[in-house]
C-alpha cells in the first residue's frame, strides 16, 4: 500500500463497536490494498496487519461518529448502520455502506433519514417493541458483494 507522491490512498473507516462484518471488511480491504481504521469507544482485539488500525475514542455520545465524520471524505469508504453518521459522511463525499449491503447515497440518504425518524415516532407513539430483522447469511453475502464492488471503483479511480 505504498503511495506515490501526490496521491492519497482511500481508507475504509468502520464504525466498529457493533459491526457484524469486520472480517468481511478485512478480506475486501486486503484484496484491494486499502487501509482500514476501526473506530470504537473501547479497545478490542484486532488482527495484526500493517494496513489495519484501531482508533479508540472517548465514550462520550457520538465520539466515534464525530471522529469518522471529521476524517472521511471523497474516495473513502465508511461502514456503518448509523443513519445520521451515514448522512454526514455522504455529505463529505464518502461512499457509505450499511452492514446489510445497502449503500447510502446522496439520492437515498434523505429518504432513509425520514423513514428512520418516522419509525422512531411510530415506535414511541404506539409503544411498539422490537427492531430490525436479525442479521442473516444473505445480508453478509450482500455486504461482501457490495463492498467489493465499491472498493474496485474506489481503487480504479485513484
């Protein structure tokens, strides 16, 4: 992952605390020669690779989100299920991918934010319980396929 003068290597930033697709991210990153930065509120064990690092931020609310949003920009990839973080990173020009393989884009993020807010209001008003369906094997496969596609595009546009 050597950089030639004047070029910047795109980075994959992972909102890591509850990320179920870290191993898949490592595989794609290694295949495409992209560095990965895991951002977390607590220390976690990570594989020993020179292209993989862990950034531990304070446990203050949204500290990991703020750290990622301040750094991710055009050419970078962000892995998160956090809709407000996805929105901030899309606005900065980053490619953003959810854990189930859905890409957040300028076109889709407004609708995604609105749907999230509507569902939160409905849960509060109707006292609904539960959450999204469990993470399934097909979600992992979809994520892997979409991340590989995005990584290929990011690397080829360097």
